[in-house]
C-alpha cells in the first residue's frame, strides 16, 4: 500500500464533470489578451491561481484566444519544442478531436496543459476540459492510450526537466500542475521531494516566463488538515509542520506550496487546490483505493481511532476549471465531501459490500501511549500488516471544511454514492 494517498483519510480527489461551475459551453473566440488581463493572470500548477476579482459575479471569463495558427498546427499546437521531445505529441487524438476546433477556418480553441494527465484525477480533468471546449495536452512519462482515445495531445517528458515542461507548455493558455507521487514508503522519499519540489519550481518558472494567464497547483488537504483531535481545518489554518515533518509525501507538498507562495508574492496568478482523499471510479491502478482494497481482502483487523476526509475525483475535476477562473490567487482551497471516523468509514464499506467490518476498535489513549510497540506489532501480517506511517496517520484526524470552495460552486456528491461507484468500478475491472 505504498502508493495510497492517505491511510483512511488521505486528501486527494477529482470528480467527474459536473460542469456547472464556470459554464459548459465552449469558450467564445476572441483575440489573445494583453498580459496581466484580469481573471486569467498566469498559471502555475494544478492548484489554481487566478485573479481574485476575475470573473467575480459568477460569470466565468472565456479563455483568451490566441491568433489562429497555420494549417497543420492544430493537433500539435505549440509543438515548437513539444514535438520530438514530447514523444506522442502530434497526432494521437490531437487531430481536431479536442472537441473545439470548431468549423473549418475558425480560430483554434485555447490550449490547456495538464501535467500528470494520465493519473486518476488527471484523466478526469482532461475529459472535463475537453467537454468545456478546450484543446488539451498532457505532459507525462510513458504511453497513455486512454488519453489518446479521448483526443488529448500527448507530450512525453518529465516535470523535473525544465526543458520538457517549457516545450509542453508552448502555446498554452492554462496550465494545471497535477503531477505527483503518493507513497508511505520511506524508500521513495527522495523521488517525492524531487518530483514535488523541483517539479513545482519548474511549473512556477513556466508560468512566469511564458506569461500563462491561468495556472493551478494541485496540493493536498493534508498539509493543513491533520490534527490530534477532530477539528476542522480551513484555508486559514497553518501548515501542520509538527506532524507532517514525519511524512515525506505531505512535507514535500508543503515545501512545494512554499514555492507557489513565493511566486504569488512576485505576482504569479496561481490558484491552489487542496483535495482530500480522492475516491471514485476511474482510478487507473487502484492506488488511491489501497485502503479500501485492504478492507475488502480482510487485512483490516481493527479500526484505528482517527478520522478521514474523502471526495469524489470527478467532482474535483469538475471544479478545478472554475477555481482557475474565480478563485483567489494563492489561497489553498480545501476540497472534501465527507469527514468520517475510520470506524464509520469501514461501516459504510461493510454496508455496501457485505464484508464484515473489524470488531475491534483500538482505543485512542492506548494508541498514543503505546504507539511504538503497537506500530511494531501491527506490521505483522496476522495483525493487519500496517506500515508504521499508516498507523501514525490512522490515529490522527484529517477533517476539513470546504465552505470557501462551496461558495464558488463546489458541490461534491454524497460520499455514499462515491463509494458505491468506486466499488462497482473496481469490481468490474477485477481489483477484487
């Protein structure tokens, strides 16, 4: 379970394509905006960065249009640099399939770059952007047949190489920086720091150098939303350094947020999204559902005393374009659907699957007083086979308030529906 987001609480999600936020129609065509245009300044990572006043009154500004390109550039817009190095960039589905090339001779639709587009949230976001009339390019490593089938341009590369990032971003009006790695394994700490911190520095550099007007950085609710007791984190909560310093994934994401904060201080229009544990259908590898799959396999022997927050990945994906247009620059918007104790979460799974929930509840006092011995014991397969970090995280609370995002139109579906859809999808693809 080294790839799971959080134990029973992790913050990551992206949801289908509710679309309501920001409008569903294809963006109206218009000439490219002057630099610094309100409501669309710069872009950073998939967090979200837009002028706080841009698109206020509920009206989502239409993406800035760049001049029509010469014939042949349509499928590989901005290919200057994205060709070649970005492997599959050209054809694969880029041939006008981006849903918005419009009538022959019409100006091409604006281009959005999504880093990590082949991931769980990334695939949902690519589909949502296409539905909204954008052309979409994904920067990722390896092949992505699922994205090719959607008509997404593919730029093969690594966000840790600035040249790859710059080439993939050529011609983009929006950049969503989602690329990352979730793991509880100490052996992967170095890779996570390089990917999250260096990759985000490159994201910031691209936004600033290319003058991207719409930028979003995807963080995690866990950088602020973790505590010893069941308190609700908000956007004003401080980074939870005392706890997250022990967990490389969260610490590296907090360091990445610091890179974004400094860039915002220099004027970069970057929005930030902090989803909680991402669940729902479409998880390519099942990694975001590792704890759910452990429950289904009978490996969960006791309910740890903490609590978690989760959200549907489809709902997060549906909201991110709205956040880029209407969110306040630099604010880390928390995106969660439900806050549940781990016992309540396991009971929901039991009710949906018929798999019995564990009878034992580990007392919070005992878990705190005897954490060392209990971490050692619970690593034994007969007692659940938990990693030490999973035990540590599972006795804390990861509750968040999403009121500020809801005020912008974030409307996550009930958690029970997300779990039912996720379970059906996992079963249909043979995960259990």
